[in-house]
């Protein structure tokens, strides 16, 4: 009987020690952020990004903070993009339990299209952004896409410097 009572007291402790699963809430946060990007909704972006947010990529030396992200999207939305649309957007979550990037992450793979205001040219790219989330805010992101593909679609021609 003592073992049964002891077991009844200890077993709930094991279940109360497990971390909450925030996958659904984290995916919903990124869905709201993607919508804010499509709408160029600077206020929504500002509310979702942590004050200490750091964005990395697509190039190796690219990094950007919250204020620069907001200013950049405001400029792009007001002066350059007619529209930005995420198509075939898919999400996956992962919890990293050790190392420098420990935490809760959401990866977003999408076909992203942008139409430019001046000449109505458009680009369509595969884009992957991976977001780290803490306290219901995006604190870090890594974004990957083929910049050369986007430039080529806009008419840029690449030549080897030796030619």
C-alpha cells in the first residue's frame, strides 16, 4: 500500500516536468508574420519581432536587426513592390535542446513571388526562412534563397570575370 501511495505521488511529478509543446502557437505566429510581410503591415511585424531580433542571410555576411527590417520593408512596400505572395507555404517545427541555437524553431518553405511597381516585372523563388521563437516573439531568423535566380529573372546577365 505504501508503494502505491508513493507511486501515486511521484508519477504526476514526471508529467509536470515536461516542457509545454508550443508547436501550434509557434506556427500560428509565423503564419501571422508571413501575412504581415505579404500585407507590408509594419505594425504587425513590429509586434511579432523581438526588440533584439537578428536576421541572417541570404548571403553569408548579411545580417539585419529589427529597426532595419521594419525600415527596409516599409521602403520596399512603399516604393518597389506591388505585391509579395507566399505560395505553397509549408511549416515544420523543431526543438533544439543543446548548443548555440537551443530553443524552439519554425521552418517555412515557400514559393515566393514579388511583382515590382515600376515595370511590373516579377520574380518567383524558392525561399526558406527558419525562425527561432522565445516568449511568442521571433528572436532570430535565417533566410535562404538563390539571389542569382531572382536577378536573372529580372534580366541581369552574369559573365565570368575572365571573359
